[in-house]
C-alpha cells in the first residue's frame, strides 16, 4: 500500500461514519504516530510505499474506526499536556477539560517546592504525572479502586520518568487519608444515567463505566466523601481541586460550603461549561 492508497482507503471506508474534519485528524494521527511522517512528507512523496507490517496495522486501525473504537485505543496512546499516555479499556482517555484543571493548578503552584499532593481516582495517571513532571520536587500520591488502572498509570509514570506513590483503595470505604497534603485533587466519576444520551458511542462502548458513571440519586457521592476526608487531611493553606459535572456546579459549591470550605471558586472550561472547582478553608 502507498501513502496515497492508505489515505483513499481511510476516507472511503469511513466517510459514512465520521465528518471530514475527524477523518483529517485520523489521517494526521496515523501518519504521525504509526508511520512517523508529516503531511509535508506525504505531499512530497504520496506514492511512497508503506511496509507490509505497517499496512496490516493500518488496516486494523481502519476496521477499528469503522466499529467506532476510539483512535487512542487503536494507536495505544494519547497526548496530554505534551506528554504521552498509554490508554486502554481500563482507564478514561484524558480529556482537554482536564488539561485546563492542570493549568489552574500549575499556575497556583509553579513557584512552590516540595508540595504534598494526593490525586484520587487516578485512572491513566494523567493528573499526577503531569503535576510531578511540572512541579519542583513534588511528593505525588494517588489512590484508585482499579488494579488494572493502577498498572496502566504505573507504566505511564515509568514512560514519563516520574516517581509516584500508588495506593489501591476504594475511596468510599476510606475512613482517613494516609497523611496531610497541600493539594488534594480528583476527577471522579460524575456522569448520571440521565446524561447517557449525550454521550458518543466510542465513549459509551469502549471507555470504563467505573470511571464515568454515578447513580442518578447520588451524583455527588465522591465529592462529598473526598471533601470530608480533605477537611481533616488538608494542611492549613492547602486546597482541594475538582473536575465536576457541568450541570452540578452550584450543587457542588453548596456541598463544599456545607462541609465547611470557605473559599470556593467555580471555573468554566473552554466550552463555557462549569467544569472545575478550587476550595480551601
Ligand atoms: N468528562 C468525561 C466525559 O464526559 C467524564 C469524566 C468523569 O466522569 N470524571 O466523558
């Protein structure tokens, strides 16, 4: 197969499943991440031959995309905050909204050394790993209920050359946290069943429901539990950061007020949705 025939195959097989903008981005991702070529390379030599191994791999990716599998699963990784993260069915694919939460935290802490951080519900490890990578000598700890997620996060920590402490625990069963922290952060499950119809098939069918969904009648269960634990385990000037359900911004603020947090900031994401909260005493 040549580069040009790969491009034609991708567009003809998938044009009934995806808009053109998405096909363009699949083409670019496969070109860069599977073939290690740029669009300029393609333009200069569209008749360049792709090796048999890579051709087989690309055919499999196109079949996977036809079944609406996430491109990140088919390639095996994604990029988040300029770092590479291995992703699979056991972890949520890191989202751009979560990058915005990281920007906020990095702005608050970029000049501070040696802070103690805890990330609850770590998944791929995208939050703790980018914090460890970008902060000076931070002591970074994580908790997750899934051993398979922890295994993936450990691989990601190794690939990105950061040292992180992993704890396997169901946070809803915890009665206390292991130490005092400057920062506690979490992007817990927050999608209600009633929001399922807004979700795309590639998310619903291929991403872990354990990381996504909460019961409709207790959508803030993780926020409540973590805030209660944080109340006794945040250092005096410490702060709690949450990614939140866009429809539950005010409810989450109220919950934190009721638990005793005094300074509560609610921020929107780039789409204009309530998406993150910072709270301290
Ligand atoms: N933002 C994610 C989504 O809508 C959900 C993340 C989460 O539940 N923590 O797919």
